C-alpha cells in the first residue's frame, strides 16, 4: 500500500514539475509571442497598403483587369510569406531562416507533384494574361470549342458558345494548343463558292458576280473583291468569291447572307444558270446501260 502511495506521489511530482517547466517556458516565451503578434499585425497593414499601391500603379497601365488582380495577389502573398517567416523565427529561436527555406523547398516539390495539373493551369493562366492576344470579348476556336471569351481566370477561361452554353476550359488547353482568334482584327475575309453552267460565258458571269458582290452593301470598300474560277465540277464551273467584312460571327453570317442573295438575284436577271450539283451524274445513272452503249 505504501509503495502505491509513493508511486502516486512521484507521478504527481513529475507531472507538477513538467507543468511548472511548461509554464516557465511559456512565460519566457511571452515577449517573443508579443513581438510575433505585433509583427503579424504589421504584416497585415503593410500588405494592405502595398496592395493598394500596386493597384494604383497597374491602373495607369494597359493591363487587363484579371492581370491586375494577379499582381495584387502576388504582392500580398510575397509580403505575408516574408512576415510569417520572420514571426516564426522570432517565436521559435531554434528555427533558423535556412531551415525554414529548406523545409519550404521540400514541401513545394511535394505539393508540385501532388497538384501538377492545378499548377500547370495556374502557370498557363499567368502566361495567357501576360500576352496581349486573346482579350475578353474575342471570338475564338480551339480543339472544337468555339465561342466568345467572357472571363480569363488563373486556372480556367470561360467561353460562351454561340448557342449560349458556357464552356469552362482549363487554361493549359488554350496554352498548349493552337487557338484561332477570329476577332483579332475588326475585319476578316469571307468566301463562298458559286457554280455556273458549262455553256456560260465566264467573263460575263464573273462581271455579273463581281457587280453583285460589290453592290451587296456588306463588303469593305478598302479591300478588293476576288472572283476566281477555281474548279471544273461535275455539272458546273465553280467560282470562288472572296471579300472582306466584319469579323464577329453575326457579321459573318449576315454578310454571307447578303452576298449569296445578291449573287443569286444578279445571275437570275442575267439568265445565267446555277446548275444543281451532280445533275449530270444523276442523269447518266438514270440512262439504261444498253442506251449508253448505243
């Protein structure tokens, strides 16, 4: 019985000694803790003012809004990283800046492998924001995705399709694959193919088509209208019509509509036939084999 009481007393003494040691350590750490808290508060104030200064500086440039937000975020992260490292070294004197940096390096590598796709999209988003091409409002086409760029974020880009669905595209896809920016300039070239019958005077047909295209009211007068005879088709000789008009998708559809209707009306007025495709081929197939031999 006495041995058990002695063991209990020894245990209580050891526990009391440990609690006393912890309390003394906490009391001795209080000055460093106060300094660390003060440093964290100072870091918050500095980060806030530095972000405002960076925002004012970038507002004077031609940076896109998403890139300005990225600069503000990077400034804030940099200041908080430095402030927290200094606070940790003050709070834990045995923790040196070198060991902290080494630990951060190992941790960064491990996180990088674990979140490779996320960081890939993040870096692609930064590079997309830095380059001047592909602005918000552009119509683009990439990997079967076509639509209007609504928003460029750090990890993804929002593209509104022509049928009004929203497509969220990872930035790595837009960075690693060819992207057609249809509205990079306010004018682009459009083209259609029209065929005339073989008994048509091609010079007359070309003049009629050129007049129709130029008078359609949709072509850019500063750019030439090209009319090229391009192919001997099965039932027609085809002309390729090329002209310049607006680069937006609706402009393209409206321009093609006006040109096609104007060309059809002009050819009808000039009594120039637009053959139905493959009519000759269809007619030959309908003739019996014996008749063809005769």
